């Protein structure tokens, strides 16, 4: 790729890095925020959950809006919103202000992240160049989260408001570079004009369904009473999903062309991403609780311990492309899932006095597994999709990953709560509860491996092992690819 193409990729990767580092830094800073603003436990929990709710609720709509309203326009506009509301969070003096700021920040991420990904998939030639760009993009995502834990711990020492102001500075630098580097024509479709050009009923029902389902999942994570409200949120969300399907079937210009779900490789990749990301975040959540609540480690010590998981930022753009080139996309994804099973399984017998050396194999294998699975899943979720629907494909993938992270954390929280309930609360009983909760990520990654393995079936056993990193896939070779940025 040319220097300009690499510069564009750096800007787009900066966006996903910004999103990852923003979430991680806040996770470290919440205890300080709660103490300084005298927030209740519920309010402090919603400071974190509001972002997830906004992100998961609008990612599908955000991805399609990039296709229909212009990828460059959506990227620059919502990056600006992200910058403004992150700054507002740093100025907040009340819990409700933080919750609103985090919700709008999540919504802005739901629009700008799929836009960034679809700019990659439409600006870089399908095949080795695009695969390389997507693997770098995917590796940067987890690196942002891993480094964000450490940076968040350091910034919190200066004052928790810097956790909000630091992303403002980074977003401003990305915005300045993006205005100059983002292509004006090759990376976006012309905006839809006229009242009949945009499927407003479909957009409303899609956003409503995703918000209600995400709200139900987040309530499971918070626990407590009010199960009727949680069940009602799930029921209403599923009802809106059915209504959305009916609207899309009858719409002359549907928001989501339902036939896209006939693409088995894309659906399999989205399900795999949901399960893998869910297992990844569920595992990190359990390990964080184990280190801080049972072992008494500080938030900074915990962050430094977990930073090795960020090895995927190195493995994803270097080793993973070679493995995909040699063994095929599906086999590398399956290898990532199997390595995840080994990684989490090694941590199941965790003891009360385990040294960091005993934990290290699991942590480094977890980062390596992420590098092997997530990048190729990103490729599979967008491979062969028409340029006009790349934003939609990215939106579906990011919707799956956001719901996966929420499901993973909620599931381990629920299992841990059930396991520890009724015990004497002793360290031994708490440790047993942690071990039980660890079965959730193991089960999720095992189910993902099973789903991924179905992609290896085909004539001659080669359907899932075709070399996706050396040539343009046959199914898309008939149409010209978008040129890479010059």
C-alpha cells in the first residue's frame, strides 16, 4: 500500500483504538468517580452501562446509515459528537450528567465505528490488501482496551476527569487528520434525499428493538429485583424484531435487505464474534474480580497484569495474515476458538495464592486467541458483501460484538451471584464461585468453535479453507474492486 493508504488506515484504526481505550479507562476510574461525586452503587453501574446501551442499541442503524447517508459524513459527524460528549462527561458534577454523556458517546461510537470499518472495506482492494487492513484494525481494537486499563489507572491518579479529557484530545487529532485523508467519493455512496428514500419505520423499530434487548441484558448484569421489567424489556424487544421483519419485507427501500442473512458465512461469523467477544469480556471480568476482590490487588496492579493480553496488537497484523494465507480463514478462526478453550480451561483450577507466573500462560494465550479469531471473523463477516452494503455488514458485526460483551459479562455475573448466594462468604467459597463463573466463557467459546467448525464443510472439505489472503474470492471476482487510496 502507498503511504497515503497507510495514513488513512492509521486514522481509521485510531477510531477503534479510541473506542477501546475510552471504555477501559472508565472501567478503572468508576470507583474514584463514585467516591468523588458521592454516587449510589446503582448510579455508578449505569455510568458504565449507559455506553453499552447506546452502542448496542444503535450499531445496526449506524452501519446502514453509513451506506445510505455517506460514510465520510457519518464518520466525521459522529466523531465530533463523540469528542463533545466525552468532554461533557469530564465536566459533569452529577450522576445523571455522566449517564447522559456516556449514552450519547455510545450512540456516536455506534455510528462512527461501522462507518470506519466500511471505509476500509470499500477503499482497499478485496483480497490481501483488505485482509491486511482489517487484521490491523481488529488488532488495534483489543490493544486499545488493554492499554486503556493501564492508561486509565495512571490518569486516575491525576484526577478521574482526565479519563474523559484524554479521549477529547485523541479524537481531536483523529478528526483533524480524517478531514484531510478520508476519500470523498470512493468510500461513500451519495446521500439519500427525499422523504421516501430512507426507511424511517424500519429505522425506528430496529433502534427500539436493539435498545430494549440491550436494556434487558444490562438489567441481568445489574441483578436485583424487578424481574418483571427485565422480562418485559425482552418481550417488547422481540415483538419489535418481528414488527421490523414485517416492515422490511414490505418496504420498497428496506433499511436491511433481509436476503443478506442468507449469506451463511456472514451469519456464522457474526454468531462466532458474539460468542468469542462474550467469552473474552466475561473472562476478563471474572479475572478482574478475582485479582481485586479476592487477592486485594489495586486497579493499577490489575491493569498491569492484564496488559499482556494486548499481545494481539502485535500478533494480528504479523502472524495472523500468514496463517490465513496458509491454512485459510475458517481454519484460523477455529484455531483461535480452540486456543481460547485451552486458555480459559487452564485458569479453571485457579488457587487462592496463584503467582503471576501461574496466570501468565492463560493471559498470553487469551491475547493470542483473540488475534487468531477476531480479525479473520471480521474478514468473514464482510467478505463477498456488495460495496453498497458494507456498512450494514459492519453494523451487524459490531451489533453482535456489543451484544456478546453484554451477554458475557451478564452471564458470568449471574452465575457468580447464584454460586456465592447462600454461602458463608468465606474466601474459599468465593473462590469456588469464581471457578463456577469461569465455566461461562469456556462454554461460550466451545459453542463458537462448534459453529465455526461447520464452515469447514463443503465439496472436498475445502469450503472453509480457501486461501482468502492471496486472491480475490471467486464469488466477487466478477465486479471491480474499489481502488486503494493513493
